[in-house]
C-alpha cells in the first residue's frame, strides 16, 4: 500500500511538472510583437511555479531535510567542483567576455541585443536550473529511491524522465521532429547530473553548480573555438568529467574516513 501511494504521488507530481514544462515551451507566435515580452516572463513564472511545487512535495513527503548532504565531505566536494570548472575553463580556451551578451552552453546559445534582455535571460536561466534540480533531482530521485531502491535504476529512470520532459524544446523548427543529437546530449547530461547527485550522497548544491556551468557557460564566458570541439566533447568535458570526479572524490573520502574510524575503534 505504501508503494501504491508513493507511485500515485509521483504520477501526480509528474503530471503537474509536465503541464508546467509544456507551458514554458509553448511559444504563442500569434502574439507578434508582444512575444519577446511575454515569453521571458512566462518562463520565469513557470520556473518559480516548479520550484514551489517541488518544495511542497518535498515537504509533504518528508524528504526536505535529506535533499542535501552535509559535513566536511560536502564542502570539500564543492571546492573540488569549483577547481574543476576553473581548470576546464582554462583548458577549453574560454575567456571573460562581457561584451558578448549571450547565454547558453549545453543546448546552444541565445544572444541578446541589449543588457536588459541579457540580465533577464540570465535571471531566467538561474531559476530554470534551480527548478529542474529541485524537481528532477531533489524530489524525483528521492521518491524513486523509495520505490525502486536501486541506484542504477533511479539514475536511469530519472534521466529518461528528464529527457522526455525536454522533448518539446528539442523539436526541429519547421519539421516537428526531435533532434536525435539533441536528445542524446540531454540524456547524457541528465545521467551525469543524476549520477552525481545520487552517488555523492545527494550533494544538491554541487549538482546545481555543475548544471549552471553547463547550461550558462556563454553567460559570462566566450568559446572562440566551439566548432572545433563540438557539442559532445564540450558536454563530456564540462559536465560528465566533473561529475565523475566528484563521485570518485566522494567514494575515496568515504573509504578513507571509514578506514580511519576503524583504526580509531581498534586502538580503543
């Protein structure tokens, strides 16, 4: 009976999330000149709504206190993540670019003609990243963990759901079909983020940092030779590699701290 309630609760949360995602990806072109004004505000509204929905379900399910790992290992992982991103930025030849008002990275770039539009886009990006992480990682993976109980299953199912929710944004304009390369990128990115969250003991802040770096690399940085690397190499270098290093760091910390604890106990 408990699993039935959890599954029904999950289905309802996914239905609400799908409606919100559909709203944010439905661009009413019939608005004409009003579209550039309506759509950014609509995106922000949907992102904030998804955050509030996620927080409600986290509170309702009792997961709110365990969505973020604590202690020295969590802080150490954040330091490692920051160092990795700085190193990768230097490796890929990125440089500060305040004159290019562009936002993007994982799914492409969007450039703005003025600073006001750029700041609005940056604000939307921040809220979208928070909304996706609260819903797909903090709530969804904790709920799936209670239902499935197997880490690989939780990571795979959450990544598939994340990718399916992004299908409207992956449609090729004028054709109505989904870009296979775009879907592959989103799925690999989702696997990287989900595995990082699950196997670092739920370090949500670290995952948010990686997600924001991947999605918003063009916000403050310029990639002069992005065509040389290609989207897949950038995806693996900017997201998958840091995620794997964080998981390995967590495992090593756990093993070393466990071994030190055993030595201390034996000495006593």
